[in-house]
C-alpha cells in the first residue's frame, strides 16, 4: 500500500534551524520521494517501508532536541504527482 506523509517539525527552543535542516537532510537521503515547501515536507512510498524509516528518523531528531512538536498527516495513496486542476 502506498502512502503520502506530510511532516512539519516545530522545535520549541532557540537555535531551532539546525535541527530542522538535519531532519530534512535525513529525509532527502532516504530512498523515498521527498518534496518540500516552506511549511512542510512530504514523503511518499510504501507504508511498510516509510513508517519504520520515519519512526527512527523522528525519534533520532527528537532525542537531539529539548522540546519539539512533529505534525504528521497520512494519506493512503501516492499523491507525489498531484497537480492542481483549476
């Protein structure tokens, strides 16, 4: 089953930019399709592969921070080729 995951990381501390940059670099280095915009990052792939990867990537990032929020949205389909039709 293919999924689309939207992630937004919001560190609750000063000096937050390096944490966000490091997290995005981990996502980019994965085998998954990764798209970014100014507000979030999307990861696309097979559910059974994406979720264990994200569990580790998010856990590692959270362990390196004092306080952080991670927002995640999951959609059951690969929406990486979405283009607006209006």
